[in-house]
C-alpha cells in the first residue's frame, strides 16, 4: 500500500500564485514563504472583510480517539470533491503542533489522497507561526520575573503567578520545574512549569482576534497572577502587550497552501480543543468565506468540545 508520505511526494504542486488566483487573490497580495506556501497580506484581508460571505460547512465527530477521528481527512476530501464538481470551495484547517506530530497521533495534513501540500513542511514548522506564539508567550514569562526583580511595581505575589512557560513539544520533565536558581542575579527562586504551545492563551487569542488592535487589546488583558493585595495582575500592567503583539505580526496573517488536487487551502492557528476552543482563526475563516461560495472547516476533538466551542465562542 502506498503511504501518505509517498503519495504527497509524488504529487505535483501548482504554483501558489495560481492556486490563490482561483479565489481571486492576486500575486501581489501574497508573501511567499517557501515552495507552495504563502502568507496573505493584511491589505488583502481588509479589502475582503466587507465582501458578501459564502456558506460555512463544519466537520465534527462523535468522540475522539488517540489516533484522531478523520476530521481533517474529511474536511480536505470534501473540499476536493466540491471543487471537482465545479463548486467554488476552499477549506480552513489548523496548524500541526510538534507534540502530536512526534507523538502517537502523528501529522495533521490529512491522509491518503485527501492531503494538503507541502505535507512535510506543514507538519514541520510550516511558516513558524507556532514558534512566534512560543516566543510571545515566553517573552511575557521573562517580563514577569524581570518585573519582580526590578521593584515589582504591580506587587505581583511570586507564589500566585499563574502564567507558565511553553514549548512546542511533549516534554514531561518540564511539567514542574524550579527557576531562579544560581543566586540573586538569576531572579527569585520559585516553582514554574512548561505547557505545550498549542495550550497557550496566546494561541487562543491569536485565532480569536479580528485585527491587530484587537490582538493587542486581548494580549494586554491576560491575567498573569495575583497581587499581594488580592488583585489580578495583567500583561498590560507589566508592559507586555505591545512587544507580544509585535512578535505575532507575521503569525497573525493566514497561510494559504493547496490540496493534493491543487485546490486552495488555508492553514492558520492551532489551539487544542480540550484546553482552548480547538478551531482555526477567525480571519482565515473570513477571507475564505469572502473568496469562495463554500468554506469547509473542522472543529477539534469530539463535537462536545470543538463543535460546541465553535458555536458558543467562535461563531
């Protein structure tokens, strides 16, 4: 039997400019990010947000399994089928996390003859969006400890800090750690932990924000801990929002790729559904709906998680 990798490697990709043009997106509205991948410019997004919207098709499932349920395969396959019969269609899916990719679940680019390309690049970093989320999240983590060391103006209680650090990998040894060891120059000794990047609140914010101003506002509202007086301390209180938004400047823009049959496919964001809301970004949905008559997307995990959160949070 031919493997997913063999099928993907045997496929001949169309130029990404030609793929985007199927949705009326011109070459000057793209920023190429390697072979077969591009970012959509912010101007292209703004120009289409006011256009009439197509119909949205949500793919979900009854219950999740350790190996997945086939929602991504169904989403991509349905998109290919719609395009094959002459419909104006595209799909919007989430970006893979290195945790599942190197775990039991594997990649998130579909399977068999229902895949998005370039499959290897998509499963391995794509355009670096998850790394940007990691950097923005950990910048805030560093600012917290620096804020405490240099006067702690917000009176943040070191024993009541709720903001962890993140890494885009399954590493159980980092689930509970001690930081600040090695003397006063290295900060205050305290307990901390690492979560996986897809579980970061920054990831959830990235996919829910409507524009850059909204992104910055939501980042500033992140609660990092509690003060000694019992008040919430936010990212904006320690000056983190602007710098975090700057690190996410490129990651905020949706990625366009193609299916195995050359149909346009958007890939953007990757929050887990058991921790966050498990859906791709709002702005990727909006440009897809403005550019095609039918947009097929998926909701993570089972319908009791991703689909319900799609209805209650994203929609």
